[in-house]
C-alpha cells in the first residue's frame, strides 16, 4: 500500500479498525464542482422538472434543499411545490427557490472514480458499496492507540487524513465513521452529517448505540422499525435488551443479527470488491493557470507519483491518460493505449506531457495523471523499445478517458422515471 501512513502505527491492534466513507449529497456536491456559485444554495438533482415533462423524481437534495422538505426519491412535482425552481415564473422570493439540475451520471462516476482512487491508496482492503460510499479496513494502516497528548486515537487521525485528501484532491465533502466493525462504522458516518467525523472506540460501541432510534441500526428499515415499535422496541438499546427468542420468532435469523448489531456485535469482514482498475493522482492550482512551464512541472510530478505507486503494487498498465479541468469545472480527459502492459515511469511522463500539449494555451485549474488497464499478474511486460506512440481506436492514439464502473454503482431508472436506490447505498 502506497498511501501515507501516520506515524506511530503499530504492527498489531487489539481490534479491527473499519472506516465507512459516505459522500454527502454526492450528486449535488458534484454539481457544485462545476458551478461553485451553487455552494450554500439549495440544489436539487433529478428529472422531470422541465416544462412539458410529466414524470420525474429527486435523485438527491442538498441539505439546504432538505430544509424545505425536499427529499431523495420524492416526486419532482412535490419538490417543486415545496421549493420552486430558480428562474421559473413564480411568486416565491429569490431566497426561497432552488437550483434544479439534471442527473449526469457520467460526470458523477468520473468524480467518484477520483474518490475511490484515494480510498484504494489509503487502504489495501476496500469494499465499494455504491457510487458514493465504501468501507475500508485500515487495521494494518493505523491503530486504536492514543496520541501522546491523549487527545485522540491514531485511527481518528488517519480517518481525518482520508477526509482531507478527498476534500483537497477532489473537492467534495465526505462523512466518515470509524469503529471496530462495519455496522457501527456505518451508523457513525450517519451520525454527524454533513462533513462529519465520528469515532466509536472499542468498548464504547454499545453505549454509543443505546440512545439512537432503532432505525439507526444498520438493516432496520421503516417496515422493520414499525414492527419493532409494536414490540415496544424504540431505540437501539431497546433492541439490544430485547428477548432474542422473540426477535427470532418475529424476524427469523435476521432478528438475531439485528439484536447482535444493536449490542455492537458484527463479525463481518470487509471483503474487497476487487483490485483497482486504475491508479491516478490529481493536483489543483491555487488559481487557474495558462503558464506552460507550471503545468508541465505539475504534470511531470504527478506522472512520477503514479508510476511509483503502480510499481509499489507490482502493477503494469496498458493505458496512460491525463485529466485537465478547465474553469469553471469542465473536465477534459485524454488517454493513449499501449501495445502491451508496461512498467515504465519515463514513458508515463512522456505520454502525459504529449497529451498535455493540447491544452498549452488553455487556463487549467486542476491536472491529473492516470494509468489504467492494470495487470497484477507476474510475467514479462511488453517491450516498447523505440515505441513512437501506439494508435488508439480513433487512429490518432488519443481517446476519451472512460472509467469502468461496477454494477453496484449503477442508479437504475424505475417506473415512470422514478429513480431507485439500493438499501445499502443511496444519497447521504
């Protein structure tokens, strides 16, 4: 693992350390990347709000929009009644309107890919649950040991490091929960949104959970919560104290599982969803720059970093690409395919700088370098002596940067244009 590890890490820890990373109002956060003027404003991402459209639903609503009663999966007609659209003919004051934007999954996936690159760089074991959340097992990267001043655990410092990297390198907020198991980490990440960081140390899990409403327990949905209320179970503490035989009778084996989770017991391992499909690093300038030397210097450093990370993971790559973000947030990606997998830092820099030449006279606010089509199997790499640029599909050796997304990341369109979300994911 090539991520930065905080000092003082021990080789063994008394308990697992699990991070649950949940991107806050992710689609709205992505729209704010493109339009910084939307920061602090009510933002609604969905479909069906344009004139003449009949059906539609809210995919996500920023916290500012939620104050008006706008919620994910809500019919767009209801959202418009609660929060009129800015710029539409309405009697609402300028302070009581929302900014509506269409769902742009390709853009959101590109931002999510950048976040997930950081997560895979910070932990060897990452389980991607959806486009906007993941679990990390960082037991080998940090420890529950407290800092010398006793102010916090090393695990908290590591989680803060992950949060800060996402904010600095990608520009979107994340809430992070830290706990000794998956279900407690999930509850912790939900506990102080948005942009929260909640740490539940070993031995404190039951006390942390007890006063929370029962639907805070991971796996308790509205229907289950209603059935538990009929059994006088209103809080996680009530669920922990409930008769497990009665819970099994009412819910089968799932009732016993929920009983354990309410008591802070969850033995599930963070199972990885596979090795990363690519490795990348990005860097933003303090101000957008057209200065060619500054851009080339930054890109060369990023290329060296990415190539070093690939080598540290014993990974070879078949594709080299760059990202150039032009103000306000126009993401441009270019890549070049190679005839075979290589481990060649000099080639990464050479190709990246060649691709950058297209943006010589363009002001750029952020640059990135990526290697993809990774191979982790041992074996000889292709020899590229005298290589002068392999042609890509377009015949010029340059293609658009396209990130493969796991099926779990998909947002499916339901009946009548409604968006459906899986129970584990959704918009935070």
